[in-house]
């Protein structure tokens, strides 16, 4: 395990950075590229532990995938070209890999099994296995978690009202719906990120979207295509907060994905009074993209709940860091989903920011943070969660003395170059 040592020696920095490609879109490029007929090329691909778990999974099913310097080429074999996996599919730490592939594998004509690391084997899988079984999927497991065993079968389309707002649930059922007889319709309590819908449309697969409902019919074969994957706004959020809380700092983050169902983090920072602007706004391969500029400013406490939570669920850990330096109180509620991520992120952020001296209280569904107090260096732990580790690193830039963050290897799950960029910012004037 690697520890990260952060000393409070950040100066005002000015930087222009292009973070890695979007993790969610990278996963979907691999999966849909495998189901297309012919070559799919995706530039800007994020080569991380999570996305490579998906790459390895489709390779086990006979798909030729070449990953090279931020670009991936997939030689798809069509909707019915997958082969029985050579081994149990190991999703490692990737909930996206496990849940999306469970939907896809439920419709194949061969048996398969999915497992993951200790953290993933604790995360809930019933949210996808229940509706998939209603479609006719034959899934055996030890209950609500991995591992699961799937016997591919003929599926029937269903109308499913999901009790949770989860893009992974929606995407899993849409992938199963590509093969199911009739229409598959998924209704969510709140709209979640729609990368799967946008990419299906880019591949030429018809589907209908109406408010919180998405429906798809069994698909005909579709062809490979060209994709441009934008930088991940979830990765950009750490750099944005570093600029917002460090006096005199300014950062330009290039080519950021600005999907409106992912920009809750920017809306929250703007509500807090953040000095944030967007330039060069455009659309690429069905996804809105732009350059984000963030400058240091005085932040104010806010209340974060409802739709904003689902639109910023992955960024809430680093938002809680920004709240530590905001004037007044920030309340994050209706965020129970944070408890079933790679770790219980509500408890992890409360415990670790408290070690740094933050005035933060844990609630059942969120956190209450009273800002503007000084933080001090401490020994913290990542809990094996990449977003917790990077959030603590950002907080440590404003903590007096030295901070040690234990077990930071997990950062490679989503942002392999984070340490290098972080070091450059730490030493840049």
C-alpha cells in the first residue's frame, strides 16, 4: 500500500490541465463497441483499473480490444458474436462492469459468472438481479451480492419502476432490452446520467426518452463507429476545488464532459459563490463538452438535496471538502446512496475530515458541515476508496502541517495520473 504525504506548501497556482477521459463513457464504449459489427475507435479512453476490468471481461468473451495511449480499438462481432467466457469474469472494484455485464450476459446463449474484489462483493446487486429475473433471467447467487452465476436465456421486455435512481440499473436493463422480446421500459424516481442512451443513439440504436422514462425495443445489428470521449467531470472536480480553496489560484480544465445530468457539481459550486466559467462549449459524439475555468473565491454554505444529489453523487466527497472552507453551514441530505459506494462515503468522509479538524457531523442520509475553521495535518486513511483518497489530498492542501493519507493505490481506479498532476500543482507558482 502506498501512502501520500501532503505538506501545506501550496502556493497560488495557475495551470491548464486536461484530465483523463470519462470513466462512465469509457466503460460503455467497450461494451457497445463489442456488440457492434466491425471496428469502433474511441479516442480519449480512460485506461484505469475499473475500465480495464471491462476490457478484460469482453476479451474473455472473444472480443479483440487494443488499448494504446488514450485510444482504444474494439473489433466487435455483433449482437450475437460473444462467446462463453474462458473464466469467471472478475469485475475487480468496478460496479459498472458487474452491473452492466449482468444485463448483457442474461441474454446470451451460454452460462457465465461474475465476481469482484472484497469491496465490490459487499455492494448491492439485487437492484439489478430482481428486475432481470422479472425479464426471465436465470441468475443464481448468495443473495444480494456477488458472486452471481448466470444462465443465458430468452428475455421478455418489462415496464420497470426502479426504486433507486441508478444509471447502472437503467443501463443494465437497457442492455438486456437489446435482446428481449417486446419493449423494455425503465422509469426512475429521478433522472440519472444518460451516457448509455446517448451512446446507443450514436451507434444508431433507436430508443425513446420521456422525462424519467427510457424505453427500447429488441435491436437489429448495428455497426462500429468513431467516438471522442471527453475528460471526466468527476476527476475535474478535485482540481476545481483545489483552485477554489487555495488563495490566488486559477485553473483551466480542458475538454470536460458537461452532460447536464453530471453537472450538478458545477451548479453546487456556483450556488456556493464559486468563481467558475465555461468556454468553448460544443457537442461531440452526442455529449456536450467545454473548458472549465475555476478561480479562488470566498464560498458560502448551501443545502444540497433532491435532484442535485443524483446529479453530483460521485462528487459529494470533494464537495464536502469545499464546504469546510465555506462561510456558514452546508447540509448534504437525501444522499443514502453514498453508503453503498466503494465504501460508506458518508462515514469515511466524516471520520477522516474530523481527523483534520473539520466541524462535520454524520447524518443517516448525509452530512452537516460548519465551514471556515482551520484544518490541521493528521494521519488519514483512504478506506480503499479512490474518491475519498483524492478528496483528502485536496483538503490537505489547506491543512497546517503534514498530512499522511494511507493506502492511496486505489486512486488508479479512476484517475491514474492524479499524483503527477497533484505534485505539479503543489510545486507550481
